[in-house]
């Protein structure tokens, strides 16, 4: 049997052997997109790692119930509960309704997930469709004495919770002692909004009546309401980017545990940033690239996915087009090798395959170690003790985790001008006029295609 599943739990700051709350069932929540603009490649990395996690859980026999939320209201331009609502701001800028904005960018995001081979969750709850549930949690917190009212909303009093900040290991006294700026009517620097009042009721596109006044939910309360609605008051795994640790996830824990009196989540897994020139890739810095922009430059979604797998999910990954080119070349080389191995009719030894696969599982079960798993795949392809048929089967089994479409045959649409050149080149090649044939090959290369000569005939591939 493979080694037990082990994950690095942000809550304990150590690797832990995974044990689900219910036998062979896992309930998992992933912080989803705020749908006011295109998701860039830094955002997409945050969805590949929970996809890998889910694949590993399933390979190990777990039934996974997965939720990714959609933030379509309440995410302000500042984590300090100030600024404009990102959806409302985008609606003004584009001259559309808030609903049109959120639906358009969610649609694009779903297309990106499909291109990247990321499994969709079981549920896609939207913040705007779960206002009642959010209000109910705030009412519970109010009844227990965790809230107070200011001129702009209802706030959570973090001083009432003894272990506030445990996820981020926050030094609350140090934060308070080091304050140099006013934080308005908030009692404590770390207090956060549960419900925000509309400055001018009727002006916002998205606002609702509540026991405290017309307004909209705070960003943090949305995730607590949606996760607990579908997964229960205590569930197994919560994932997200490392930027959520100190504020968003810390506040999710505070309000959830204060309202229920129960532990919120058992395992917290966080992905590191995608970096560019030493800085985090972010929309505020221009967003670097979207998936569509990379496709327009000639990269396939699987080139990007392969690139992500080269870095451990907990380690920052440096993005450059040169690094992406290296991933592209490695991926295409891998596909070419496997296309040859696929033709093998050698007899497969089940014991050889099972032994190699067990070793692979031990690697991936150790905190999603994709770089080591990819390296092991290349070792397998070079292994003399395995034949080509065995190597091909193992690669496809490994791809159940990688999600790289390694066994998928790509249909190539060859333009008419390329077809003519290929036919002309073949005539010269058969006449043994290799000098002319090579010149035509160069023309074909410049048009983005490669001709590979075989024992019988030739194959045309995209560069």
C-alpha cells in the first residue's frame, strides 16, 4: 500500500497525516473568483493546486464533495472594509449591470477551467443567492455579543474571541501597540465588517433589506455562509491563496466558530504566489497574462498546466515567457515520446506497472509533490527494465493526477498552402533531390509546421 496521505496544514504549520471526518468522504471548499474582470495566470494557479488535490483524494478512494464560491457582491477594493465594491465599480466603467458583469466574467472563467482540465466543483454558490444565510449567521453573532454597530455597518468584535488570528499566528497586542493611523469607528484594528450599509439606499445596483438597514454583506461572511450551507458547520479541507491567510481566512474562522461554537475546518491548504520579476502577479499590476492572451501567443493551456506542475504548490513560482517556453518544449517532447510508445505491441507485465505506480502514489501522497512526480515520470520513460507498452500505460495512469491530456490525440488543421508545400517536398524527396526538399521544409517550418520523415511516409505536426 502507498504511504498515507500527508498535507501541510497552515493551522498547525506542519505536515499532518490526513484523516477525513467521515470515512472515505471529504468535504472541501475553495475560495472562488471575484467576477469583475478576467482571471489572470496567477489566479489560475490557485485552482490547479486544489484540482490536483481532488484528483489525489479520489485516487486514494475518497468521495469528494467540493464547493467553489462565486463572489459577485461585497468584495471591496480594500481589505480594510473601505473603497468601492469591485462589481459595482466594473459595472459603472463598462456601462453594464452588476449581473451582466458577474455573469460575463464567470462564463470566461469557466471556459478557462475547462481548457486547463480543472474539474468543476459539485456546487457553484453565488454570494447574491445566499443573502438570507449570511444574515442568519450575523443574527447569531449579534445574539452572542460578537457584533457592534457603526455608522457604516455591523462589525465583528475580534477582542471577544480569545483565539482570533490563530491561523495567521497574528500578534494582536503587537498590532494594537503598533497602530499609527485611525481606523475610524472600529473598536479594534482587526475588527471587520459583517454587513455594510448603503451610503444612499437605492443607488447601489445590489443591496438588500436586513434587520440593521439596507446594505450588502461583507466579503468574509459570504464564504462562511456558503461553505457551511453545503458542507456543514465543520468540514475537512479549505483551500485558497496564501494572501488569504492573514485576513480573509482568519476572519472566516472567527465568525464561523463564534457563531457555531464548533471547529470550522480541520485542514487549511494554501497555494503560493506566481511571481514575475520578484513581485506577485496581480490584476492591480496589470495582471500580466490571461490564458487567452497566452493562447494568442501560440501556447496551449496544457503548456501552462505543465509549467505550474514544475513548482510545488507551497513555493513561489517564477513566471517568464522563457520559463513557459521550457515547459512547452518539455511537454511537446513528452507527447512525442508517448505517441511512439503507444504503437508498441509488447507484452505488459502487471507487476512492473503496479510497482512503479505504487511508488508514484507515495510521491504525490506526500503533500502533492508534483515536481518530484514529473521527474519520476521522466525516470520511468528512461527505465530500461520497462518496455514501451508498460511506460505508456504508466504515463496515462500518472496523468490521472497530472491532468495533462497525455493520451489525447490532437487534430491538426493543416492549411492548404502548407499541404501544397508538403506534397511538393515529398516529390523532391522521392526523387532524392534532398537539397530542394530541405529548402521546402524550411518554408514549412516558418509557417509553424514540422515534417517528420518515417520509414513509411511522413508525419506533419505543429511546431
